[in-house]
């Protein structure tokens, strides 16, 4: 809801209020929803909507540019405010969507005729506000744009900053630190949103927490600067590293959309961000649809497979109750390892029998859907594509290229390359009639170069090319379930999720490691986008072993799959997997679309997913460490109805109790069935895990 009263504008969601004074370009208030008082009475604290050189503000600026005469200062003054009936799209870029009005603010520099537009859309059903910006060159000469951030929010008070950092196989580990004085930067310079620093951050204090994210998959930058005046400025947008954009006369530059949300605590913030992603980012057929249980052959076979082997795994998957078989890397060209054939998206008939179409038909004849792996943005030097079109590769002339995972990248800033990718990947999907596509991206950018493309524009032009490609392909195949992957979760961001309904959370499938990875991911992203697989033990990434029960329990925090060769398991293990899949499918709607909360106690970690009506819940508690003589582990649950009584049972066990929701959330509940002497002898350092089923008792 947007209300204007002169120069004062109020944007309300169900639980929050944003108050803007348009003529002075200020935030007057952003936080818990206000009552009906006079918003014009809110005093100014100098909290600006944007900033640029030319004033006495020397905090980090949201706008930096260079005019043709060498100047870089601007005096942007208020021009007009409009309420648009519909949320405008951002040309060439993904953005959130949904019904509702959008506030447009325009500010003009009279001397240069540069115009800055700011857009604010409030989503009532998630308490998230989407913000974007546009710079229009109304001058008579070109302008060089050096920075245009999507969002600026000035705050007052002391704050801590929460980021989600890591690397390959250890993505999105939560870190919190005092903002202090000076500048804190969370960013990526690797050409994609990266394993290292996810664009989702939090800024929090004792009064609440602000969450920020960027609908963009490339280099991003989030800065938090505490000034000596007590003001804290948050900036979110494209990284200005190697950014220098020529803006011709009469043209516009559109910054990607950013989003912000306020909540009283991190649990509430996560629920609001989850609702936003589910309702305003994920789209199409799979928006609210339950996702299939899949079996992927990658860790079961790697490159060593043939048709007989694949069909035997598929048959075992069907027997266990799986719904989708996914053929991973190695099915194309002459690819038997990672040194060749990327770009040669034609069938390797020696490995797939009669080719993709024949293999897919045989899998479907078993009663399974068929999925396929591709890595469209990459090229191998040992490939027919490279031999025919070496100019398609991203590489610097006259220099030896940097090879990561034995591969180069395609120059996706080149429209010819974009068209090649669209044509060949559409052919793969069409000839296999794939129900699912896993889109991988296994290296960062190094030799950034494209003939005729200025260095300062390359990173963003690559992203515009990437979005053009995925937009065309996903629109052509609207019923296909696309899952993104970037060496695991290296490009798990809101930009990619506008096209891919789910994402492979991490290449690390070890259950203990996945607890922290999935927990960190869940702060900004819902469980319904997190791919989570049960894999073989000893684990291929860590060498650790955990029980099949523990691996399943941890994987239930996301979208369940199995990444192993089921034909190598014992009959007992295959029967256990069949039981797991049956249980998961019976409770899939709750696990995938319920309200998700993180659970933590002393030496314990897990989650609880609660139905929207709070009549049912499933909780997983994992004991991470235990020593002889330790007291029984305890936990407090979340999200339940405090006035209800719940029947609580162990999924694999005979323990059943009736306990009040208030007790379950406020008392330390011992966790029976989690640990016993015999289990201790078998434990050997693996996690102990139990799943609890909660059903509300009717009075």
C-alpha cells in the first residue's frame, strides 16, 4: 500500500512501514508497521535515499560518474513522484514480480540534465520492499558511469553485520561481526555471485534486523559504513570493480533490483524472505508444485558408465520409489574425463546406447521422468566447437589462458555465442524430451575479454548475455524443471532463481557438513529451492561416514534426492531407502512448503518445518558431539501453537508423548531415542540424528 501526503510518502506491508520525504530525498522511518499517526511529524535524521559527490557527505556514494568535461559532482534535485499502477520490468535483467503499485521518484541535475530514477515496490504478503534505480543521460555528450548502486539505506545506531561466506564445498557459513567505525565490504569480483560471499546480508541490533539481497548473478557489492556522526549507511548493487560504463546521449542504465526487509529477529526475517522468494522470485509451473524425488548418477558412476549401467541404476531408483532419473556429466562428445568435449552437445552413443532420445525413452518406460546435465557456458579446448570457433572462448589475445577444471569459458557477451548456446541446448532438451535440466557452471572468470567490448563493461555485458540465454531457453520449455548449479552453490542467488526453480546447494554431500551449509542458506532462501541429496559413505568429499538415517534426515531439510549407485547397496539398505522415500512423499508438502526454522542447542543442530495451520510439524535434531558422561541432549522447538497439545513421536522408534506447544518451545526437552550405549559403540564420530513427527491433538 502506498499513500502520499504532500511530499511525504508511506509504503506499508502487513508488518512494516517505510516513510519517505520525496523533496529532500530522505528516509524518515523504516521498521515495524506504524499506526495512523502523522508521518509528517517524524523528524529528519539526514538519512538519504541516494548520494553522490558534490555535497558535504563523504560517506560511500551510491552514484559515481564522469561527465564529458571531466566533472564528477552532481546536484540532484527532486523533480516528481508518481505511483505506477504496475511494477515495471527492468530491461535485460530479472526482477521480482507480483501485483501491486510502485513508487517512482525522479531527481534531476539541472546543470548536466542527468536524471536519477528510484523505484520502490512493497510486497504485502512477504514484508519485502524491492528497490531499483535508473540513470538517464539527458546531456549533450556521453557520460561514463562508474557506480550506480541499486539501494541505499541510511540507519542510526550501532549494528552488527551478518554475512554468509565460504568457498567451494563450504558455502554460506554464517559470520557475524560488529560493524564498528569504518567500511565493511561483502562482495564478489569473480564474475558471478560466488561461493565466497553470498549477496544476502543482515544488519542487526537489539531493536531488529534488516535483510538485504540483490536480484543479480554477477559481481555484487554490499557495503556497511559507520560514520563518526553515528549514521550507518548500507549500499547494495553491482560491484564497481572494473566497472566503467559508457552511457551515450539519451540512453539509460538500469541497475539490478535489490530487496530489503525488516523483522524483529532472524527467524521472522527468514520467514519473510522465504515467502518473498516463493511468491515473487520463483515462477512458472514449479512455483508451488511439489518437487520430485530424484536419483542422480554422478557420484555413483562419475564418467564411467554405459547404457546398461545407467538403466540398472534407473531400475533400482524406480523400485525404491524415486520419480526422476538424472543423467549427469559425460554423456556427450567423447567426454570420459573433464579435459574434453564441453560445447559438443551431441550424443556419445557408445555411452548412452542409441543416444539420448533412446535412453530417455527407456527410462520413461520404467515409469520415471528423465533429466539431463549441461554446462552451457563452458568450452573445452579439446572439442569440435573450439577447433571450429576458437574465437568463441573467453581468452586474452596472445596470452596463455587460465584453465580451471581443465576448461575455458565461452564469451557470453558475444551475441553469436549466445545464439549458439540457445540453439544447441534447446536441441538437447528437445531431442531427449527432458523433464528436468541441471545447468552447471564450474569455474570463475579469469581471462575476461571480448573483441570490441570495453573492459569496464565486460562483466555486466556477460550477465546480460547470460540472462538473455536462460530467458529464451526457459520460456521455450516452460514445463521443464530447471535446477541451477555452479560447482555446487556458487551462483545460488535471486537472479538465477528467477529462471531456475531450485538450486544445487553444494557439491559437498557429507551430512555433517551439509548441516551448516543448509542452515546458512536458509537465512535468505527457502528449503524449496535447496537441492539436498543422500550420497554414499565414506563420503566422496570428506571421507566421513554417517548412518543412512542421518543422511536422510539432513537431506529432508531441502529437496530430496539420492546421489549414489543403488545397485551397489545391500537389500537392507535399499529397503531402508524405499521406506525413506515413501515417508518423504507422504510428508512432501509439509517438508517443502512449511514454515522453516533453524534449531540449535548445546552440541545439537537441526530444523523444524511447521505447517501453515500449525497443526503438524517435522523436526530433525542432530547430535554433533558427545562424550561419555555427557547429560542427555535437549532442544527447544519453534513455530508451534503454544495453546495446542502435540503428539510427538520418533520416526524410527516407539517413543510417543503428548506435550503442549508452549512446553515444547519454552522448556529444554530431552531427546530420547537419540543416544544409547549400543549406538555409542557404532557412532565413531558420525552425527547421531533423529526425526520427530508432531501432530496436533484434537480436543
